[in-house]
C-alpha cells in the first residue's frame, strides 16, 4: 500500500525489472492489477469499464514515456496537439493551446521542427508538453531522463517540481536516486513490494 497526495512529486525507484513501469501502468489505467484496488480521488479505477478508463486516461492523466513516443512525421506543435484532436478540440483552439504548452517547456522557437531535428532533451520536453496539454490532474513519467544528460535531466525534474506548485501531481519511475532526492516522496520497488 502507498498513498500520494494531490500536488505531490513522488518518485518510484528500483532496479531495472523491479516493476516500476508496471506500477505506473496500473496507476494510469493501462494495465490491470491482478488483485487489490487503485483509488484516484476516492474512486476505484480498477472497477472502471473500458469507456470510463478511456475518459480517465484522456481527461485526468498525462503520460511521459522514456523513449518520447513522438510521431516522427509530425512537427513538435502537431505532436503536442495530438491529444486535443482525440478530445474534439477545434483546430484554432488546439493550436493556441499547443503553442502555449511548448512555450511553458521552453520550446516556442522549435514548434515547426520534426523530432529528427530536435535533441534528446527537446524531444522529452515536447513529450512533457503533450502530457500537459489537457491540464491533467496527474502526470506519470516512466524513466523520463533515462536518455538525457545530467543537465537536461535536472531541467526535467525542476519542471516537474514547478508543476506540483500549481497543483499537478507528478509520479515518476526512475533508477536515478540522485534525481529522486528532489521529490517530496520516494517509494522503492524491491522484490515485488513497494516500500
């Protein structure tokens, strides 16, 4: 059992293969737990039907992946817009929102660039902007700094820390204990248990 409060920056640490990604996927409604329950704002998401899970993933959470998962033939701006298309947001509104999200992560000048024209740190910031676009209550980030140098890694964690000051809950899986020390809470996954 573990608990994370609204607006906290929590980190789940552990070696590769310990189950960090599985924990995030269960919390994010992408995987199903074999037992137990997951309560988000007092609601057990393990009881959600497919449509409820889709709404939860679309409206309440943002997910940042280790390998960015950017669409290679879309610009940074178009990648950030993508979740808004599925939400039915009109073109002019979603462009304005995506430009603002890129500005927040310091990439206003890179919006027309394709992923192949961006550095690793810039790609990760595009992925973070995409995760932020729907103003999610919770952002899950799976090894978001795994492919970044120490400076860019610190920048990503500082960005997460700033987001929590605005009320967003951040839950990060990482093996980097030094970066984890920047969080409010640290949980360790070891031998199938969360401590």
